[in-house]
């Protein structure tokens, strides 16, 4: 009895990477060439196209990916309360050749360190569970956006900011907070930088921009009407616009350069926060990129600023 228990525990505790290798095998390796970080994103984005019974399977996978890779075909059907043909339809509808292919790719995804576990905070959760879920979601969002940031667009955005005569950051609500943080980082880099969260103010400011000026418009949804209008005014005045927003949004279509940040939010229990964290990280990337482009001269400027701060601290 003890031997059986040990084997069972060992099987359940088998490292994800080992599982992935066993499932792959030497002949299947070429079939597994895919972008691991996008796997669970793809399942989530396709939820609305699935039948209700298939959505039950998809949601179970999104909440329990580590458990799923240890479940057999009949077991996952039993766990989700659907028939085995429904599980098979979910796999093909999500772009996999079958259940084996789905499990193989899921194991690879987890072996590559993608912690994208979709676990929403519930009212009955303990504070330990709340903390774990909030951190999991934040880490997952940051990793997902990191893996999808386009290097060419980052280069273009950084180049625009490095040579800008003036930089203006626009945002509302949570995005307004990100805009203020961006202004705090960029004003030390040499170009005049300002942040506006009031729609009337950034609309007026946009009308006074010109060639060589750059607007960084920040929005989680990319559909805020006041922000869209200000961006239109800025473009009409001759300024370039960098958007930090959702892909395929109205704001993305108006910008010269788009840095996409597609992240899920658990809106039922707490206010949007993962998008704000991701936007802050993208701003950090841009500010460091500009600092690198500005070179040694900027280093001397930052050193002087640090000395001034040191004097105030005694």
C-alpha cells in the first residue's frame, strides 16, 4: 500500500518539463513549434466562439492548467461534466489536432514558465488566496505583454521620443496616473515633458503642438472618446502619436506607433490594475531606451539631478 501511494505521489509530482518531453517524443518535436506564451491567451480569446459545453472545458483549462496535463481524456470530461466528444470538439475548435496535441502544447507552455492561470478573486477567498491570485494575474500579464512587444515598434517609439522637442502624456482615470508617472520619468531626460489627465486641457494642449512634438496616449480600452479627439487634434497639428493601448482599438488606429498591451482584468471584484502595471512597465522600457539613445551626456545630467536630491536628504 505504501509503495502504491509513493508511485501515485511521484506521478502527480512529476516535473512539467519531464511530462512535456515524454509527451513530445523525438518524432513529435517539429509539430510543437509554436509560441508557448500565446496558448492560454488563444483559448481565452476564442471563448465566445465555442459552444456553451465547450466553454466549460475551456474555463476549466484556464483555471487549472497544471491539473489538466495530468488528466486523461475521460477524466477531463468527468471533471467538467461534459461528454468526451465535447472535449474533442473543444480541442479542435481551439486549433489543436486532438486531445494529445492539446496536452502536449499545454505541457510545453507550462514548462517554459508561463504562469498564465486565470483565477478570479471571489468574495469568499481568504486574504492568502486574494494575494496569490492578484500577484499571479499581475505576473502573467507582464510576461504576456513582454513576449508580445514588437521590437521594431519599440525602436520607432524610442527614436521619436529621443528626438522630440516636447513630449506630452495623455490619459484618464488609471491611465492618467500612468501619464503622471511617465512625466516624472521623462522630464529628467532632457526634453520638456508634461502630463494631462483633464480632457479639456489635453485637447487645448494638443492644438498647440507641431512638427517634432510627440504625444504618448495611454488607454486600457483605447476607446475613450475625449482621448481619441485629443489624439486627432494632435495629429492634425503635426505631432506624432505613440499609443500604449489594446490592439485593434480605435486609439491604436489613430497612432503613428502602437505598443499593444492586451491584458485581462478581473472587473467583478476589484478595480483595473493589471493594465496599469503593464502600462507602467512599458513606460519604463521607453524611458530607459531614451536614456540609452541619449548616451553619456544624459548620464552627466542625471548625476547632477541625483546630487541635488542627495543634498535635500542631508
